[in-house]
């Protein structure tokens, strides 16, 4: 009986230490602002369509989204960025065939409205707001979306750009408690987009 109590005491002790360590790691991970500047980013050329710059600490991860032409992440920092590009005329034709294209607004506005609504509806407790850090790219819009996926609070910074031939959606995300830390970095990534059309 004494051995069982001793073992239970050890287990409780290690559980408390583990919980305390996890809280410390989580608080360190979410504190401060990520000190990344434009000079710290590495340029990635994608399919001779566009280039975008990513922090050195992010590596290619081809399992994030099968439709993305660029997928980078750092699983330890819980930071993720993808870019989805699609032919603008194909998108317009598909929306017109589905009778959801609005001729009274721009292709970009059609694309943004559809994507923001779709993403917001597909996360639990989804909320969207136009970002207070607008893109400096021509024909662009940026939103912040928050919600839960599998019970985890997630925050996204999503940039939309209309090019001559393609529509682009840049999605960067992390856990909600780390979003403030990485928001500036995500904004640097999105503003680094250069179209080659």
C-alpha cells in the first residue's frame, strides 16, 4: 500500500512539473514580437508565376494543402504559410456557371467575398475582419479570421491579390495566443509577393 501511495505521489509530482513546464513554454512562445525584418526573409520563386519571401526558420512542408503552390512552416513555432494561385478567367467562368458571380463588383471582390465566407463558415466560431495591416500591393485585400479547428483556437492573416492572369490567396496562421507575436512577420511575407505576369 505504501508503494502504491509513493508511486501515485511521484506521478502527481511529475504531472504537476510537466503542466508547469508546458505553461512556461506556452507563455514564452506567445510573448514578445517576432523580430524579423525584410532582410531576414529568403526569396522563393514559384513556377515562373510569382515570388514570395519567407523567414529562414520556415521550411517547405508539402502536406499543408494539396491546392497550394507554396507551403512553408515551422512546427515548433506553430507558424504556417501557403499560397494558392488559380487562373483568373477559370475562376470567373466557374463562378458564372454556378451563378454566384456578381458582375457589379470586381473579380477581386468576388474572390475575396467567396473565400472569406467559405473559410469563416468552415471553422468553428469563425469570425472575419478586414485587417488593420492592409497590403501595399496593387489590387489587394487582407483579412484576419479567427476560429477553432479540432478545439484549437487559430488566427489567420489572409491576403488576396488580383494579377493579370491569376488570383492569389496567401494564408498565414498560428495559434491565437501567438498571432500577435507573428502578425508583423506574416504581413512582411504577404507584402513580399511579386507577380511575374
